[in-house]
């Protein structure tokens, strides 16, 4: 591995050590140049491959940052666990499992075949099918009410009012046939719970919400903290909801790479195509990375390396 392993102690290391490790992770992996910036959405293709930011937020409310920590980027798939948390909190864990599913597909995030191979199930809230089904279950009678609920809920997770990147939304909304097709397919199986085009549109807006890597760390820390945002002190979801969300993240957060992620990092995590990754250390905090170049599965290359380094050296691995 090239670095030592530290065993979990139940706490983050002292602040000075966390800062030191963030700086070390940033300098170790900053020069890695593998991977390609996502180009299937034109607005994402414009991101600089050099951007690299890291953040840690502890459950006691401290945050630590290094590199491009204030750069805003669209949250993309990292929104999925948080919208699932909001929906699961309202529906209850059993109903959420019944309507969406909680198993890994073993297939890429936008797979249509995964639905067909599983009797029309969306499978889990972290692949596109399950995420659109989840969004269709958000409280609200109209698409706009659902959107406001999502935006407000994610803002509580981040502890500040978030907003949508209009250019990313417009760009993705104009290239959305596959997600619309997935929504229609789910509808044909009775597994979508709102109008398919409107549900897809709210999902697309949700993916276009702008965040910084610091926001992601705080959002992750809220899940680590049993649903209370450790910076604002506000309860966002119930503690039992967090356990379910973290279980699904552990199972499917890195899609078909979830097993390898767990094997290497030993913590629930979630990636997004704009280059963000969150890792949650239950009871300790959230780690977030931002670096746009991705591997073939759509996961940030530097982000995976830095997450592994930080999981090991901060002593976060659950096992
Ligand atoms: O649905 C999509 O294609 C995007 N808005 C989000 C996909 C994403 O981030 C997948 N993650 N790696």
C-alpha cells in the first residue's frame, strides 16, 4: 500500500493530525494524472482536470479542508443517498425497501438491463433507476413541491442554502433520453410513483445542485452523526434512517465496484460523475474528495486514492 495502517479507535485523531494527513493526501495524489473528466454531459466536460480538494468534517462540528475546497461543482449522484434518506425518513425503512429495493445490481449506474433482469425492480436508490424512483416518492403533489423539498432537505444536510447550477441542469436536461427511458420502463412495471418525465426532471435538478467538497464532508458527517448536522446542530433525519442509508451505501455506493471499494476502504461511500466522493465513518465523521478525472466505472481516480489513504491513516476502516 505504501503507507501504514491505523486501527479504528472510536474517535478521529486530534485536529493537528487530521490537518497534517489532509495536506499529505493532497500532495501525494495531486500529481496523479490518470482518468478522464466526464464528457457525456457537455457542462461537466468543461471542468478543469487539475481541481483537487479534500475535506473532513467530524461529528463534533470541526471541519478541515485542503486544496480546492471552495470550488462549487454539481453534486450529481452524491445527491442520491441524501434524497433516499429524506424519503426513507418519511416512508419508513420497510416501505422504502419494498418500493425501491436495497440490493446491488452488479451493473453500471445507468443500466437498463438491471431492471429487466430483476422483474422490473429499481434495485437500490443509488443507481439511476432507484434514484428516479426515490425522487418520485418525495413528498409533494407537484414536481415543484418535490423539488423544493429536495433542495431544502439537501441544504439542511449541508448546513447552508444550496442552489442549482442552471447550466449543468440545462445541459443534462437536453441529454436526458436514457434516464427518461429508465423512468418509463419503471412506470411500465408499476415501480415509479409519479409522472416519469416530471420525476426525471426533478432528479436532474437534484443532480445539478452545486456543492463544495466542504459541503459534502458536512453532509456525510450528518449521516455519521445519526442524522444531526454537527455544524448547525439541526436534526435532519432520524438515527434509524441513517443506519439504513449507510447500509445501502455500503452495498451499492460505488455501483459495480462496491465490493472492491469495501475491500479497500472499509466504509460506506458514494461517488458522482462530476468527481466528488463521500466516505462516512459512523460515529466519527465524513470525508469528501473532489477531483474530476474518472476511471471507466465513473469514479474519481484521485478521490479513490485519497479516500483510501485517509481511511487508513485516520483509522476509519470499520473492519
Ligand atoms: O443521471 C445521470 O446521468 C447523472 N446526473 C448522475 C450520474 C452520476 O453521478 C453517476 N455516478 N457516478
